[in-house]
C-alpha cells in the first residue's frame, strides 16, 4: 500500500519536493551536481537546530530518570509480587517528579517523518505526476537515489558508490563507538532487573551501530541525513551531559566485565 497515494500526503510530498529542488537550484552554482546533497545536509542541520529545545528536555529527562533510579529499584523490590501495585506506584512517582518513562523520545519520533519523506523523494521516479529531477543528482559521482545494498546486488555499484558510502558509514561507526564509550549504561548494585544484566547492557551498546546498518539499505540522500544527524547528536549529547550531569550511582563489580 502506497500511503503517499492519499491526496493529503501526496500534496505534502510534492511540497517537500518543491522545497528541496528549489534549495538545490539555489545551491547549484556553488555545488554543481552535488547541490541536492548539500541541500539535504542543510535541511538536516535545520531540523536538528529546531530540535535543540527538545534535546535539552531529553537531557533533563535522562538526568531525572537517573536520579529516580534508586527509588524505582526500591519500588520493584517492595512490590515485585504485585505488578499492578508496582505500576501504580511507579506512575505516581513519575507524576510527583513531573516526568514520565517516555520523556526524551520526541527527537526520534520527530525525525521519523523527515527520514521517511527523504527516503521516498529519492526512491520514486515520479512525484505528483512529474519526473523526479532529484534522481539526476549525485554526491561525488554516487547517485543520491541508490542505496549501497541495491547497488551491490543490482550490479550498478561503482568506485564512487563504495567511496561515498564507505566514508559515511565510517563516520557513523566512529560516532557510534564514541557514543558507546562515553554514554554506556553501567551495571548498578542491588539491581537484579533484566535491564541491568550484562547481556542486556551489551545489547544496548550494540544498538548504537544500528543506524550504520540501516544506512546501507536506504538511498544515499537518506544515509547522508542520518550521518549528519548522528554527528550532531553526539556533539549535542557531549555538551548537554556537561550541562546536565547524571547523578552518581553505585557501580557493581560486573561493570568491569561488561566493558
């Protein structure tokens, strides 16, 4: 089912197409055939700049969750045999602190439509009945509408495709590694919940690399958006962590083995 067949979404897609092609045309004297790629980067920076207040809220929410962690563990210990009471007491604690267990998820949710639109713009040969001129653009010779996996299995991969995707994936993997090392969850004493187990903590650490895996399956334009987003997010988290440091918690001996 093509959701962009609905008139409202088709209009939205056509408007996004017009805005991106217009920006690309303005940048053509500066970037040539890579103007659309530069336009995608500028759109990404604009989206991330608009989400700065949300990022601040996310940092505050993480700080609050860390501060509440000992109280939550105590509730789990006290009401582990009564799930309904545990849920009620947990939500009461979050209400008292004017927060929620889902605080900080807005940046991910807010970006999903943008990635979806970019993915669609560089995938469809036609937009609202007219030819998709964005597909004629590239980044240093790599077509913006081609994914790495599609190029590999379709036999259309070129040296430029490997080079451009290789650089983007390398940047994402490097950012993921720095993020994993700087923001890894630490096992805590007296917490026997599944989320505190060494296996689960390793799974959480490995999830940092999922963006790079996902980027290999989407058009280059979307992969470019993800790369800029990953780097921005890392820098923003470093700055906000210094502004909103997490309260210290008791670290278990398993922390050494988990690392």
